[in-house]
C-alpha cells in the first residue's frame, strides 16, 4: 500500500448528500464494519459498538437525525451505522483520569474515520452525521443505558451525477509545523 493510494482514497471520500436510495447489502455492511473495527484504541480498550440499521428499521432511526430540517438526504441512505460507546477497560479508564483525557471520545472518532474510509474502499458513499437527537436515537435502537452515540454514519450509493468535489481545507502551511 502506497501513500499515493491512500491519498487518492482520502480525496475520493467525501460527505455524500445525494444518495440514490439503493439499500446496502448485509454482507457488505459486515465487511465494512469489521474492517473499521480494526481501528486502534487507547490501551486497546475498544470502547465501542457499531449498530447497523437498514431496510424498514431505517424509518424509525432516520428522523432522529433530522431535527430542525437538517440531514434530509439521510432518508435516501442505504444503511446507517450508529457509532456507540461500549465497555472500556480499567487501564484506559485510569489512564484517562490520570491524564485528564477522554480516550473513549478519541477512540470513537478514530473508529468513525476508519468506517468512512473502509466504506469508500468498498465503493460506498458515506456521510458522518453528528446532528442527532441522542435520546431518541437510543430509544429507536433499543439501547436502555445512557451510552454516548456521538455520530451516525450514513452509507449508500451516490447518485450517478454527484460530482467529486475539490477538498476545501485550510492551507497545510497553516495547519502543519515541523519544529
Ligand atoms: C463529527 C462530524 C459530524 C458531522 N455532522 C454532519 C451532519 O450532521 N450533517 C452533514 O451533512 N454533515 C456532517 N458532517 C460532515 C462535514 O460537514 C464534512 O466532513 C466537512 O464539511 C468536510 O467535507 P467532506 O467530508 O466532504 O470532505 C460531519 C462531520 C463530522 C466529522
């Protein structure tokens, strides 16, 4: 694997807001999620759980992402993957306390990045959705404990005429320093 291949993948991945409504097959969902779950985590605690939703169940979950008229496009996603907090381990919890760091939040972010890139590698379009009603989301997903669900990732197939947009990023000179 060359950096140039990864860079091409990074440039091709973009937040899709034009899904064509086709569903995502269960085997592809499982392949993408199991690849993402290879992500690193503090003390290898893997404090996460991915819950995939597709088919009729989408109708219960999608509205949890659409408050105040946001994320209308999510109705045409082919599947949703809720990135949920899961059980951590003692070392990570202690380490986080001692260092004043929320390792779990970092770990869930890294998992999310792996998920969208794995999806891209599988030919799926994706969009990370942080605009959600967590209480409603937990209820729709049948989660009783107050676990955090920082994002839901919409997956699916982009409409054929959805162009790959040039990336809008701050200049590297502003956001990278070598000392
Ligand atoms: C934590 C997080 C939450 C986001 N939430 C939303 C969202 O609710 N709706 C949306 O349309 N895009 C959402 N995005 C997508 C960002 O707007 C997008 O990644 C950013 O503008 C860069 O564009 P790109 O992903 O196409 O490269 C979210 C991204 C992240 C990382």
